[in-house]
């Protein structure tokens, strides 16, 4: 590749003016490095479109000057402006509403007022201060992106530090030297003086790549969420929460249930969450502490990251996305992380279980399809949706209440036994909450709260089954079971034919037997019949305890 071809490549990448400036910088490079670049050929340099993609990403993130770049690196591990720009672009491409129709807004607000009255009769907590907001997808993004970035920041920081370490210690450590396999040789892209430190440059690339992934995840999630508490935690600064009318309408259409009923159910769900979080001041700080404890404990596998970087062949943040994805470079959880994750899942289950209990009591007399809506919500929370996938890829963390059904049953029993006043009073302190048994312990008990009877504690024993996990297992096995059923039917037909033949043979033998025994002693025959009757009764005896156990398990 001669100098004219390199000159033309720089102009295609950066445009006429900046391309000429890049050519001047290239001309000032040491002769040995220029020879290396020439030897690479066109295949060894990134395509102009790839370089332009990198420039566009930097521009969207406010990286227009060297000062902007340095400030971004200093401000934190995530470029929130870049993440928001990418998410907003995705929302716009999907044709989302830019505003909420006045008539639609009035209808939803009327539903919110009505559902709040329903909650008053089944919940001791007052309505959250302020008004429940009605959001477009863009509004939701604007209101929640800071919270997402806050949760992801510890992991992003670890990623950026690891990238700099791997680059400096394992991949050459110098922009002026060849980095074999990383960018397919040295790339003559103009680098500001304050970024010629390779560690700083890699932090910037990691920052940009992580921010782009966060923006894509937030953009995808904006079309799925129905309210601000869908993930079980408070993401908005507004304590009264929010609803998303466009998404609720589309969700109702997918369920083929009247939109007004679905809106009422979602409103109950959102307002119950809002009341709980507003009335329990320690709840959200507890969630933040557990998420932070887990995220700060994440370790990066430097060998795996080095492999990801060596596989990268393009000079843009997308090419190093694999190196900042925990599913590729994360190390297994530590005991401390597992403890934090278990506490987080339990608290999520208790929150969602309480909301499930309260919403059912508030809406059962008003919503004809409440059981269907309730079950859909449970399955979505257990199976995981975009929110869980977002956290799994960015944090290695899943916000799933794995024991939601058991927690809901616990709150129902407490309400029936002690009343709603005693139930809601348990949120006054974390130590007063009921304790769910271990998910892997079939004999685990759910500890009854103070005042519960021994019988209630015994009933809790049967809640040790993870019904959501069992449901998933059942669905996974469905196809193979159907095939097995077909085979069984075929075998059964053959067996029935054999049994029919055997029955005819037995009938003949019985007739012969009766003829031979016609002169037998009557008393002896009677004794034989008595024995047969006793045996038959014994075979048909059913253990009442088994029936009781079966019924309890079913419940």
C-alpha cells in the first residue's frame, strides 16, 4: 500500500479538511512505523465506514474535542450522554408516541383515582406523595437512565481498569508499537496528546463501548415496561411512580383483554409499589446497598479479556463489546456475592409478594380477568424479560423474585391470620419481615411471624417448592412427553390385544376349573372365597394420610 492510497484512505475516513490534517500527522511518524502501515495493505486497516462509526459515537457522546474526551474519562466510567443518545435513536426508529393524547390521559388518570380508592380498603399505607406520571418512552428513558447508570457504574469502572491493564501489560503497552491481533496492526488515526497514554485510550474505548451497550438495552426496554416499578425497585425520582399508556395498550391487545381493565390492573400494581416504597424509608437504600455490594465484588478474568481483545479486528467500540461483557469475561461469584444475591432475591420476592397479595385483594371484586393478569405478571417476573437480560449482561445480576409465589402465599396467610394492620406493620424494620426458606431445601420452612399459630407454620412447609422453576421444567419437557405419549399409546394398544387373548385363555381355564371342582367340599370352597375377599379388600385400601398429603401438595 503506497502513500497515495493511505492519503486517500485518511480523506475517506475524516473528510477533506481533517483528512489532510491526519495525513500531515502520518507524515511526521517515524519511518519504521510508516513502513509497518504500508505493509499492512488495505486489509490491515479499518474500513472508512468503521472509523466514521467511531467518530459518530464520540460526537453523540459529546466527544468533539480533546478537552471533551479528557473530561469524559475523568467524569466516570459511563458516558450517560452517549447512552441516552443511542437509546433515543432506537426509540425514534420504532415509531414511538412523542406525546400522550389529552383524552387518553384523562381516561388513565380517572383509572388511577379509582384504583387508589380500591387500595385504601386493603392497605394501611397512604398514597405516595405527588401524582402518578404518564410517560412516553422517551420520557421514561430520560427519567430512568441515571438510575441504570448508577447501578452499572461499579462494573463499568472495573471493566475500564481491566482493559487498560490488559492493554499495557499484555498487548504491548504503546501506541507507537505494533499490537498484534488487536487492531490488525497499528492504525494511523490522529490521537490527541492527552490520549497517547494507552491506558487512558483504552479506558475511553471501554467507557464508550459500555455506554453504547447500556443505551441499546435501555432503548429495547422502553418498549416493554408498563410502569416505573416493573423491575421491583424505584427507578424514577417521582415517588408516585408512572404509567406508560402506549405500552399498556399494546400489552392489552396482545392479551386480548379490554384495555381499561388492563390499565386498572397495572395502575393497582404501580400504586401498591409506590405506597410501599414511600412508607418504608429503608427499602430502596437497602436495594441499592445489595446491588452495589454484588457489583463491587465482580472480578474480571484478564485472560478471557485478553482473548476477546486479540479477536477484535476493527477500531471501534462495537468491536471490543465482547471484552466489556460480563458473560464473556466475568469470574464466578464469590461467597460474599452469593450472599448479597440471595438477600436481594429474597427482598424482591417479599416486595413483589406483598404487592401481589394487596393487588388481588383490591381488584378481585372489580377486575373479571384479575387471575389471568396476575398469573401473566408472575410468569414474566419469574422467567425474566428485557430488564433482567439488561442487568445480566451489564451487571451479571438478575432482578428476579425467584420465590414470588411462596412470598405471596406467606403474606396471604399473615393477612388472614392477623389482619392487614399487622401485615403492613412488619415493614417497619427489616428484622420483622417473614423469612422465606432456602430455594434448594425441599424441607425448608417459612418462618411464621410473631403471633402465628403452630398450624400456620406447619402449612408453610409445603411452600418449599419453586413453582416457577417447576413450570419452566414442565414446559421444557412438553415436546418429549408428547412423543413419549404417542409411543406409549402404541405400546398400550399392543398390550391390550395381548390382554384380550389372555382373557379368553383364562376364561377357558376357569370353565375347566369349575367342571373339575363341581364335587369339591362346600366348606372348603367357602373358605377359599373368604380368603380371596380379604385379599381384595387389602389391595384396595388407601392410606388416608396419602390423600391428605397429596391435597396439601397440590394446594
